[in-house]
DNA sequence: ACCTATGTTGATAC
DNA sequence: GGTATCAACATAGG
């Protein structure tokens, strides 16, 4: 589930109720989620410190501390953050235990989430929710890759995943396979507006799995506009649904 | 039972 | 350099 809207909700949760609480201990024994850190390393580095800010770009989150290292978290493919709830072993892959008895947990069955200190974020592009029209045209429109692949490239624009991109391209009536550099400036501007609108709807509606199109995104599903049966294929390495009538090449 | 599917990213190969 | 492919993980479903 986690795309930009879920990451933002998680970030806001920490900002609202997770800051300025003394860290008493860190559960960091999952060497895959915490790679390349050894068990105990994050614990030693964060113990006694407090999170003082909650930042996000795309699906990446990071939390600065008072004089200690920055903690980076990523939800991966199935992770979520829980604050002050009952521990759920073995699916809590990482957690901060606060001195007040509370706990911030990364719960993730798949183990594709990450918890790392002092991240390097130079391969994370501008956030999809506030990228400028100029940056969008330049970063998206200059590649021959299919437009869908380009929108999912986190170094070009950060925050969009498979479901959200299918929703956005359907709203924009653009075929996912169209080479990005064949889009006109007007089409790129329009596409950016659809990116922002879809994100706004997803954040208000509670996540990337809802939308005008996404509920129909399944085998035998039909286009909510023209009722044609949806096409299914692989674009950018991901399962893709689109309307073969509405979404023009 | 077996095979395929799944929101993620990163390493590797062309 | 940009793009495509596969692997990493664990679980669910046909």
C-alpha cells in the first residue's frame, strides 16, 4: 500500500505524537531491515536522544534528533508505522521504545521496509505533491522511457507507485506505454495537475488504494468512463491496467 | 500442491 | 547515462 499518501500519514503521526520523547531503547535486531547496521548499532546511537523533526520526500521519511544521528524509515511494500500500540511480534521489524513507556513500531510482514541512520537522499527526486511545472516538464518529459516508468522513477519524481500511476494516467487519458518525450508541454502540464489532484484525493480518502479508477483495476474490470474492458499488461516491469479506448497512444 | 500474484527498491547487465 | 531485468522478502490466492 505505501505510496506518498501513506508515507505522509506516517510522518504526520510521528510529528503529532512522537517528537520530544526520550528514547530508552531501540529494537534493531532485524539485520535485513536495518542493513547495513549491526544489531545494537542503532540502539547505541539513538539511546537517550529525542526525535525533534519529522520530514518526508516522496516515500522516504527521516527524523532528526537532538545531537544524535538522523533516523531514516521507509515503509517498503507493506510496512506501516504504529505509535503507542501493543507490540506485535514477529512483525514489528524495528521499534523505538520511549522512556514514558510508549513505542514507535515499523510493522512489516514483508520485511522490505528499512530503518537506517544518516541516509543519503541524493537519489530521491522532488516530491510529487509540490513539484513545479518547470521541474516536471524537465524531469519527466526528457526520457524515452514509457511515461508510466518515468512517473514511477523515484529519482525523477518521488512518491508515486504502481497503483497511483495507473490512476493518474487513466485520469489524464494517456496510455502508459507512451514515450515520455513524445508528450507536449501542454500534456505534461495537464499530467502534473492530475498527479496533484490524485494525490490530494488519495490523502483525503485515506490512501492510494482508493480512487476513481483503482477499484476497477482488476481482471475483467471496466473503464468507469466508457465501460470498455480494461487492458492488462506489463509496463516498466509492473502489472498495468488501462483503458484501451480512452487512454490514447 | 504448485504456481503466480503483490503496493517497494537496488544491483546488475545491456 | 538511461533503461530493462531480476532478486530481495513473506504471504495470499487461483
